[in-house]
């Protein structure tokens, strides 16, 4: 087992050898100043915190409210943010002392913080210390010096690591369970409990606290190389928070499997570091991001952890998920479990002003119905059965032609889309065409054009996907809304198409000239508006002109600069062929014309 002190010596050695050759990988101003600047950033962002001048010590800015109460002081190496300064505030720590990155704070700063709390009127000071050699020595020395100044001081050592089956003389390391101690002790101190009462309570609670970590990557101290080598696809189980490797290396597995492995290790009856957890117990769980996991991954692990515990008959009373005690940029997670009873939960739920403590629910996680049913909905337009009408046959023929045309053009549209997008324009249109064909096989085409358009809108929204699906569904939904009164004459169709085009432009943000499907659609719809004044004998000529304008508009996109859609992010010189969406629109108009001519 690597002690905190030896880790510091190794880190210093690496710094000397590597600081000149290691490229900058941290968003800092300097290696030497990053800790002080980070503390200033924390304090300046919170009105409830203050810095002790000349020391890396964060104190409550309302220290006068400590008069007559026990003050709580913790701390340790930096690089574990938000621990420990983020837990300073009413209901948690009174102060926190920071050392360098992964290095214990010096005794002089610990003593200065103790004396500052004593001077504020605190009746006593409790030191909450993680079980690392450097922390124990430096906090212990400061405690002895403070006693010589007449301060009543006691110390609680947190040793919650479940990694080692047979811990050495140094004992179990102090990990994220320390944050639970901050919270419970802080609530007791805020209530005015005595030093002896607080020490007795947290000492008893610590018997039921355990932590285990796993990581997919090492971390690196500013100015140094990674603390250990971990090949891609491997993970370390049972590692500490100071960059030291774990006790076991294996291949990365699924989140459910990793959580089960961690839980099995933490509760292994043969381990001297086990957490004695049995069916019927109730726990508080902390899923702690070690620094670089995405929020999505942490949430997945949280779900897996709760499910795993419940499958063992263990009730999860509270769950906290996020970054609470990190290890710089380590891509890993630690699980901390604390056996809970009503008194522990009361203290855990007590209010605190510490900036890093989450706004947790006081409802039990287990036993709660966390699903709610959506309100009942009407039958989807595409699922309902509606009577046919005089235009049903023509509309069916037009839809069949459109589907066939889009399926034939699938590869052409994909090819055009590869110039400026992800090459799936043909696929998405083919998906819509296939869905419409299947619908036509199962349903009669409604005689009311508005109902037919609404059914198509639902199909496209559900089956087409992507921005194209949303745009077509917008068009069809808006068009359907203008034909709900049963009108089906040419003027009504023109007004509906115009309304659909306006909806696409309003919500999509594009206009003609932006190199999108609107460059084919808008000219065609403008031509269709002539149907309002044209005699019936002239309707086909208007439609033919609309088809020609759609084709010309699509071809014209070849020379347009994209100002909307995915193509707008691509260099103009790379986009030299027509826009695939506009080509698809032109094909749809052509298919409708051919169907009506037949």
C-alpha cells in the first residue's frame, strides 16, 4: 500500500524530471499558482466563504456564528475538488485547509485555521482527517500545538476504503466517505452538540461506511505525466484518490457488471475491509465522479448501483450522484455506502449552506414509484379508419408514385448528401416512403384531404426521423390544419401548401436562397397559388409549371452558398452539387404530376 507521503515524494520526483518536457494539458496559468488561484476562485464565487490571509485555508465568512459551538476543520491535498473547501458552510465544515496537489497541508496552516476558529468563539475544534500518513502527521502536530494554546481539540480519522482484503499497518485509506462525516458532524455541531457527542456519533457511523473506486484512466498532477499507465480498454479496481494504481486490473465491462464487481468486493465476507451489508439494511449511497466521467455515465452507474443494492434486499434511503471527491481528471467513479437509520437520515437531511452540497430530496429512493403515466391520448391520425371520398383514388395514386420515386432516388440522394452531410438523406426519405407504403396496404385513404395529410404527418414524424422528418411533419401538419373543414378544391390545396411552407420556414429558420429544400418548395408553392384564380381547365398547366419551378429551384442550389442546415458548416468550395433535400422535393412534385396525368 502506498502512503500519502511516499506518493508526494514520487510526485515531486516526477515534477523535477518531467515539468520541462510535459506539454500543457491543464487549463491553468502556472503549476505553482494553480492551487492558490483555485481557492480564490472558490471563495470569490461564494459570499459565505473567506480566505485566511497568508494561508491556504477557507473559513466561513460568518465565523461569529460559531460562538459556543464545536467548529469542524478538515482538509488535505488539492486536486479533490469540491473537497474540501466546497463543504465549508453552516451545517457542515467551519473551515478547510488545502495543501498542494495531492500533498498534505502544512501544520502551520492547520494551526492558523484552528486558532482562527477558536478566536471566533468556538467552544472546541474537531479535526476530520482522511487516513493518510501525511494528513495524520500534519493535522496531529497542529492539534498538539493548538492544545498548548489552550484550545480544546479532538480528531476523527476516516478510513473507509474497502480495496484491500488485508490492510497493512497504515490501515484503510480515507476516501469519499469523509464527505458523509462532514455532513453528519456538521449537523450535530449546528444543533449545539458537545465535542464528545459528535466524536462518539461519527465514530459509530464510520463502522458502517465503505468506499471502493474504479477508473478507466490515470490522472496527472499539473506539470507531470500520468500517474500510471493504463492501456485503452482496461480499468483499475480499488485505486486511491492520489493517482496511485488500484489493486486489480481487468478489461472494461458494462456498467451493470462493473457495479456488481465493486459491490461483491466491498461486501466480500473474507475481506477484513468489507462493509458488513445484509439484506434488510438501509443505506445512503454516493456515486462519486472521480473527475472525468460524463454526466451520462455517472447517471448510468447510479441506476446500476441502486438496482444492484435493491436486488440484494438493501433499501436505498438516499442517493447522491455527481462530483464530490475527485482525483483531478481521472475517468472513474467511486461508490460509497453508509448504513442508515432514522437518526442518521435526520442528520443527513439537515439543511446546510455549504456550496458543494447537492439539493437532495428527502424522499426514500427505494419503495418510491418513480414512473408516472402520460395522459390518455386520442388515436393517432395514421391509426384511425376514415371513410373514403371522391379524391381518395387520386390521392392514393399520387402517394404510391411519390413513394416509388423516393425509393428509386435513395442512392442518388445519399450521394448528394455525402458532399455536405452524413450521407443519409436518401435513407431517411426511403424510410418515410416504406412507412407510407405499409400504411397504404393497411388503410383506406381518407376522403377528407385534411385527415389524409394529418395521417402522413404522424407517419413521417414517427418513421422518418432527423430534421427532415420534423420539417416534413411540420409542413403536413400545418397544411392539414387548413383543410379540416372538408374543402378539397384546388384553391384549398394551394392555401394548405402555402401554410405548410410558411411553417417550415418559421420553425426551421431557413428561407429561399439558403440552399435547402425550400429553394425547390417555395417557388413551386408560389406557382400553385395561381390555382385560386385559374379555371379548372387550367389547373394541370399550373401544376406543370409548379413542377418545373421546383426542378429549376433544386438545380439552382448548385451555385448557392449554404446558410442553413448541416451544409452551412462545410466550406463552400466543397459543396458543388444540388441540395439533396431540394432534389427530393422536386421529385415529389414530379411524382404527383405524373399520377394526376394518368
